[in-house]
C-alpha cells in the first residue's frame, strides 16, 4: 500500500504518536483524517494543510468513529486505505492501595473501554469501509495498525488495567488479520517502549531518566517520529501482517 495519494484515518492524532504519524504521512504525499477527543486536533489538521481534516470524536463511540470513517472515505474520493489507531490512555492503580482499599472498578473499566473496546470499535468500522475498496493488483484493500505497549508483556506494579487493555490489543492482532485476509486487509500492532510524548510528560524527571538508562540502545526515550516511521513501513510493506512489533530499543521492564 503506497502512502502517496491514499487516505488514512489516524486516531489520537492531536498529540504524541498519532500527531507525528499524521505529519509523516502528509509529508509522504498521503491524505489524513485526524480524529481525537481533544480540540487540539483542529489546530494540528490546520497546520498540516489541505491534505488533512480534523474530526472530533471518542473512539469508544460507534457514531463518532463512523463519522470519522465517513470523513476519511469522502476525503479519499470513496476510498479509505488505512487506519493508524493511536488514541489511548495510561492508568496506574494498585489492586490494593496503601490504606488497604481495593482498586476502583470504574477506573479499571474506563481504561479497558478506551484502550481495548475503542480499538475493536475503530477496527470494525474501518475494516467494513476498507472491505468495499477495489483491490490493488496484489489484492490489497487496506491496512490497520493498532497501538499496544510493551506493558502488554512486561507490565509493572499498578498496571493491571493498562497491561490487560494492551494485551487485549496484542491478542486481537492475529485473529483480526486472519479474518480480514479474505478482504485483503492487513492488521498489525506496534508495541512501543517509552516514548517522549505528552502521555509520558507526567512522569517525574528522575523516573524518565531511569527509564532512559534502562534502554540497552539507544539510551533515551523514543521519539514520536520513530513510531511514525514504523507505521509508514508497515503501510508500504505488504508482507507485514498479523504481527506485533516491539519498538523499544531492546528494553525489557523488570
Ligand atoms: N508514549 C509512550 O511511551 C507509549 C508507550 C506505549 C504505548 N503507548 C500508546 O501509544 C498511544 C498513543 O500515546 P501517546 O504517547 O501519543 O499519548 P498522548 O497522550 O500524547 O496522545 C493520546 C491521544 O489520544 C487521545 N484520546 C484519549 N482518549 C481518547 C478517546 N476516548 N477518543 C479519542 N481520542 C482519545 C488524547 O486526546 C490524545 O490526543 C496510546 O495508545 C498509548 O497507550 C504510548
């Protein structure tokens, strides 16, 4: 799937990994619909120019994501070529806190709803639109890139909700790729390590330095464009399918 002259839906596109992906795909000649809950998405789309549109929306809402998919289909003259799904939230809560209180069940549900159910929602609506595309010469109709996390495999204390939500994203990759193969739609997931984004800016400097030091090489946090470069490679390389790629400089959390 080439980026040039194709149209992509990017969720979580107001910030961090999604914003960088939108920028890279536009630089490569693609068109993008930027979907995010945050109104910062409007300014980012404006910065990217005529090849970009903003749609405010919540990834857990069927109506919102249907509207974002419709906007992408319209921008692509009837054809949505791919989705890069970056919207997500991080959460930290112990099962039992210092005072002996159990974790809040609503907070757990919220993380699962946004990160896991939101991913399923985006996949189902984008896949239904892409299945209608005329296939390319090699039968390809579209590509879905989801965002997991190394926390799916190496979850830390307090990450029961976040790790479970991302492990669910990992778990859906292969069955979704197998199912959508008959439509010529590939499904991949990227599992980032620790990246320099607003999501990570909340952690104290000391903790960020310790995380950077724990990366075998390069000894630093990832840059959003490094995620975007992998997303671009996945879009353009048709043999990448049904797999989760760790993008983490070799870090393995204790
Ligand atoms: N930054 C990291 O180190 C890191 C590591 C591993 C995985 N990830 C994952 O990468 C993805 C992107 O993270 P980021 O670092 O760019 O974070 P970020 O906070 O910079 O961006 C996330 C974006 O998602 C949007 N969003 C949140 N909930 C939404 C919803 N319900 N509907 C629509 N939009 C919503 C936010 O408004 C925000 O713009 C997330 O899924 C995150 O879990 C990030």
